[in-house]
């Protein structure tokens, strides 16, 4: 059945409409309608039942491998298929993962092939006699989530949630809606083991940021009656210790080797734009760090303003695949009298730019070679300032992910040996621009730790 547009409540447009959605989700609904499991051949085990019983906005079924998470998500999708105005969307990061044996589509065929539900191969959708539907999809690349821009679902579930980026998850809140008068709860669901690209944001959201409308249900392997525990435990013993703890014990806290802990990044986050209400001096003192890239890497210009003992990020400019002349014009635009010092990455692609800038602005610009020992020194200094709360950075999932790309693989003479990973957001280009900006504020290192609890309202930063 088609849902008429006029019947949609809350014409939610755009990103991150979580609050409005939460309000809608709290509306009453008929609980007794929720439990009809004739579509699933399995009886939910107690943890799956706890996951299904929660009808609030967000839930993560997480922890150890083999706990019945994927099956739990599909059971959740089937909870309301008796309602005509119900649509569910089940997601994996790639199509290949969606279609693998044992994965969501395969499982759905095992459960539904002999049922009255009809499969549409082209649409990857099950249609139920009531008119309800369950669709399978994937969000492989940033921006792919836009594919669901015109759709409306009451249940959206991400299998292996830590394989997704936070933006992909948050965007689809705007697709979680229901028709006027509908009593179907709006549910955003995830299932995941710890570890993986999205480990940090998933842990933060579901295990640390508590909310009444959000629940974490820990999955344990031994509770799943559908698995041969002995052989599965034996095969998990072959894994390295960190992965074993994540998969076997569902441990979200095993130590990793990233230089900057995730909690340290979030503790330095705050709105940072010029007009955030923080009084700057009549003549602001600016410090700039620039990390250069061209074809593979980003060029990032990171601008700090020093106020008291704190470096406030004023602007983060991210240039993707920009030609030399454009990069230079973006830098020149920002080179005014307020700029006290600029430190630029003089290696590789940055060499010519550094020379030109040093010549034009001899008292402000200085090249820094990001060799191994300088990387260690700059990284360590930035980390100490972050620990002392001398740094303010914008709240941005890409910055979080970028800062986590720097790994500490050893130590020499008190200086960490760092290695930079690559991911969809870049090659820690933002981190190095920030570290160079911090280096530019040279005197800053002698400053005392401070604690500022100012939390002005959230703003978006360009880039
Ligand atoms: N309630 C249940 N009763 C019987 N068998 C179940 C139940 N739940 C899941 N199973 C079976 O247990 C096996 C593992 O389940 P599932 O794939 O859902 O686990 P998972 O936690 O997603 O695993 P992974 O971590 O590997 O993704 C599957 O064969 C599934 O059919
Ligand atoms: Mg699974």
C-alpha cells in the first residue's frame, strides 16, 4: 500500500532530526500488536527477547560473535509485518556482505521462502500480505545514504554497525517516520561486535552516552542455542588477543594502540567559530598549521586563536584534490596581520609552497619536516595540551576519525614512534594540520593546564 504524502506527520527534512524523531517515537502504540512471530521459525532466546522488547528509539545488540545478532535484527524487522503501513530497511555496509551465505538476505530466504510473503529480487524486498515490506540495502560510500532520501521506514537496522560511519547512521534518522495516526513505534537498531572502523562512535553512543530512548543489549555467544559452542570457541582461540577479547567476550574496552584516545578527542570538542560568544582580544592572535596533499591526501589549513591559555580552533579548511594555485589562494586569503605564526608541512608536495610562503611571509611562516622524530614530538606535544585542556576542537565525526588514524607503534627516548593509517576520511591530514598549528603557537607549550567548562551551542565548521 502506498502511503499518501499528506498523511506524513512531521515533515522532517535534512540531517540529524533526532530530537523531533524522539518525540514522535514516544507517542503511544498498542504493545500487544508487537509480538507476532509466526514469520520467524526461531524462538528468540532471552537476550534477543530483551532486544525485541525494547521499543524505544535506538538499540544496539552488541558484543560477542555468534550471539544471534543478525537473527535478532531480522526478528525485529518482522515484529510489525502484520501492519499495512509498515516498512523496514535492513542494511549492511556493502552488497557483498548483505548477500553472503548466513547474512541477512540468505537468512530471510531461509525463514520466508515457504511463507505467504513474496520476494522481489530487483527491489531486494519482501512484500507481506498486509502490504508491509522489508527491504535490504547497503551504504558503501559516504553519500550513498542519500539513496534513501525519499523513503520512509519505521524500522531501520544496521548489521555490523561498527562498519558504518557515524554520519551514515545519523542521516537515516531523517527517514524514520510514520503516517499520521500510525501506532507503529519508530525503531533504529544496530547489531555489532566491538572493533572496526566505527568502534569508537558506536561505543560512545551506546555504552557511554546514556539516554532513556537508547539501549545496549549485550550479546553472548553461550546464550545462543543455535550454535555449536565448542567448535566455535576453539576457532576463536586462533585469533590475536585483542580481536579474541572483542569477539569472544564482546569487550568494547580492550586497549588499542592509537595515540589519542577517543575520550580525549571528545573532551576537547566544543563549538569553535568566530562568533561563538567567547570574547577574543581586540587584535586576535592566530596560529596556523597546514598539512599539504594533492591527489591522494587532503590539504588541511587549521587555524587556532589563542585566548588566555587556550587554543580555540577558529577554522578548519579541508581542500580535496585542489590545484596548487587554489590551495595558495586559500592560504593567502587568511594571511593577515592577526596571524602570528604559521607552520607548514614542507615535505613532498608542500616543498614548493613552503618556499614561496616563507619568502612572502618571512616572519610568520616556517616549514617543518614531518619526519619520524618531528611527528613523534609534535604528536606528543599536542596530546599533552589536549590532556591539559588547552585545546578546543570542533565537534565533527570526521575529525574524530582522522585523529584516531595515528597509531603509536613504539617509543624512542621518550618520544613516541607514530604511524599514520589511511581511511575514508583521509590520512590523519586534519590531525597533522592541528599538530602544526599547535607547534606554531610555540610559547604555548609552557602554559599551565586549564579547565574551562564553557559549552556554547553547536555550530558547523566549514570543511
Ligand atoms: N533464537 C535462536 N534459536 C536458534 N538458533 C538461533 C537463534 N538465534 C540465532 N540462531 C542461529 O545461530 C547462528 C548464529 O546466529 P547469527 O548469525 O544471528 O549470530 P551473529 O551474532 O549475527 O553472529 P556473527 O557475530 O557471526 O555475525 C545462526 O545459525 C542462527 O540461525
Ligand atoms: Mg551477524
